[in-house]
C-alpha cells in the first residue's frame, strides 16, 4: 500500500476462505477500538463498514508516519502501513485465541486505492474485495462519493438489512443521525462534498 498526505483512500480486506472475521458483537467493537488506536494518529476515518467476512474504511491521510515514544527507549518512527499491519496481526491473534485456530485470518494484501488521485486506478473502474467493477457514468470529481455510498450500501447488497442505517457496524447510522459516534470525522466528509443518501 502506498499513502500520500492529503488524499482519501479506500482501505479494505477480507478473510481467507470466507472465515468469519466477527463472530460476536464484542468482536466488531474490539475491531473498531483497534481502528481507533492504529489509524487516528495518521488519518481521519470518513466512513466504515464491518461485514462478517470483510471490512471497508474510507480514510483521509493527515500524515504517513508518526514518532512513537516509549518509556526509557529511543523514539521510533512508525508508518501508517506498518500500523495497519500491527492492527491486523493483533486482531488475528485475539481471534485465534477466541476461536482456537492457527494461521492467517485476513487475505495477504490489504488494498488501499486512492480516491482523490487518478494515478493507479481510474475513476471508471472500482476495485472491490470481490473484483473490479466498472463505473463509467461517475465523473472523476464524484468518485469519492461513489466509494462512500458503496461502503454504506454493503449490508443492503448482502441482504443483511433493508436500509443502510440499520446495520449497526457502519458509519451510515452516524450520518443518518441515529447515533452520535466519535470515530468518523464529519468535517472531512463535508470538505470533500460527501453526503449520505
């Protein structure tokens, strides 16, 4: 993954062999706590959706590395990439203990296409955990809105709920005014003209 300061990214990954990433409600909440711990020093969370076998995050990168201070040890610089890796390994370890399995939980490569820069991925195509989808009708300026909507529509498209805001493991509830969560940064969403529909 490559991140640049000042851009929006769609960070996503899924489980291996369709294994459940989240078995209990506590698992969803624990993962969100990890997102808060490992992402917020580097980025703002603009949108998220946790599904039983995969997750989606839309982030705005404020910095790509931070200095970590530990008591009686020299400071170290940690990158956003490295922090994401720590988060996924830490969550995997917790699930291995809970569910009694060994080995990987997530796909080997977490994806993070940039939504606000046209290099690497074109606005006409949208990479998902399930393949590339064509999106010719959306102009480049509204590509972040397309991703924002896509993230929130995941539970409806999967048949879990009839409306986006009914899925409690998504920022759709916050944008719909049904919850006043503190994880998402609404100001960044407004700055990029993203609106919940």
